[in-house]
C-alpha cells in the first residue's frame, strides 16, 4: 500500500511538472511570435518600405516583451482549450451530430452511418452505468466507423466526448469493453483529458506553421531548381523582392518553429506516457478488474497490429488513444522531388528523436497483472 501511494504521488508530481512545462512552452511560443513578428516587419524595407521601420521594429521599443508574455500566455491557454478540442473533433472525422444531420451520398456512407448509430446505441447504457459507478457525468459518445480498434476522450470545460471505433466494440468482449471505457472515463475524472486536449494545440500549430514555411521555400523561384519543383508557367519567378523577403524570413523562422515543435511534442508525449498508468489504475478502480483491462490491451495489440507504420500518424489524436495505433493512418505515397524527400526525412528523423507517445504495452500489462495478483491475495480467506 505504501509503495502504491508513493507511486501515485510520484505520477502526480511528474504530471504537475509536465503541465508547468506546457505553460512554459506557451510563454515561449508567445515570445517566438513576438520576435518573429518584429523580424518580419524589420524585413519590410527590402520591398520598399521606409528603412526607419527596421530600427523601431528590431529595437522592441514600442511594446516590451514581458507585458506581451504576461497577457499573451493566458490568451494562448484559452485558445488551446477551445481550438484544441475542436481540432480533436476534426481529427476523429465526422462527429455524431454531423453524421446524423448529413444526407448520405452513397450506399457506403449510409451503411457507415447505420453502423455508427447501432454501435452508439449499444454503448449508451454501458457508458452511463460506468460513469455512475465513477460518480461523474456521462460524456457524449461519438462512434467512428474504422477498422482500427481504438478509443480516446477529449475534454474542455462543459464538454466531454468519448470516441470509440466500431472495430473496438466488435472485437472486445463485455468485460474487456467495460475495462477500456472505464480507462477512458478515468482520463476524464483525473482531469488529464482536458490537459492533453489543450496540449495538442501547440505541437499541431507549430508543425502546421513549419510546413507552411517549408512550402513557401519550395514554391520560391530561387529554390526551384535545387528542390526539383515543377515550373507552373513561370509563376515561380514572380515578385523577386517579395520572394527574397519570404526566403529570409523562412530561413530565420523555420529553425525556431521546428525547435518549438520538437520541444512541445516531446513534452506532450511524455505527458501522454505518464497519464496512461494513472488511467489504467483509475479504470481498474471503476470496473474492478485489472485482468479485463490487461486482456483488452493484449487483444488490441497482439492480434491487431497496424499494417502501416504507426509513426506516420499525425501528432494530436494518436497520443490520446488507449493504444498508439492511428485510427486512420495517412496514406503513404513515395516522395517525389527533393522537397518531398527532405520533408519525409524530417518526419523520419523527428520520430526517432522524439519519445514514444505511450509506455510499452507489455509494461502496462505487467503492472495490471501484478495488481490483479494483489487483489486475488486480498480476496483469499
């Protein structure tokens, strides 16, 4: 018991440290935006603006940095809580409300809608019963018609959504399904679902901004030959001065935003790893069966390994899932041209450098097996 209590406090301390780290990253992101904004304005003289602009923009005299950070960081946190949740909903595909309201355009869409509806009906009572056991509000349930068995939750103040795939419901027995749902409810009850939903915002935005800057370089006439792009009626070479400014800005901004992406994603994934152990323990407290959750994890990983590399999944939803399998892996096409090969190499290297999004499933199963053994010993007369 003392060891369990020590482990719980250790997990809470690490969770708190990582949450503080995420807030620090938000402050850093605000500072980065502030500096890059000054750099962008400082480059305007190259396209004909008054050269005096360079001095006041690069001098940071108009608005000091610290007030911007103090005001901007809470604003970023607020944006994260709102748009992080929305991005998660989009990452899951069509929401339940949208799928019911839309008119199917094909037989396949109609069948998928019926399948989602039937699965949702089967889950409603089960989720409500387990939520009552956990003494918490019943979350909304969204069913995704997907062949990958998986589940996750997203949360923001006033809204909580449980996502499950049809494959998960089909492949688990009743006890295993209860255990997985209890695991997801534990995420909501622990509050880490909200933290993770918000934390997904910064890695996603920084990755998007880095890709956009990369596309700017790729489509620049000055880099056309080197990157092996296609000439579209000579439009690559239009606006020489503007292109010079954009390339200079990209040369400064890409290393900064890429570093921010790596750092925020590493923190995001470390937070994901820690929260899984806590949710496993919380799920067991709700469903009462460590063996059922261990069995579910075995079923989801041993016989359902994805055909595609799970590392190709976009950062965001994967880190929230009960197992680190992409619900809908990106279709991989061979890279064409230097730009595509460079982007592919970047993704490969970063995935090797970054920590995994989940602890090893075998370690989680071992911890659950030990918990089950301890429970059985206490039940013996």
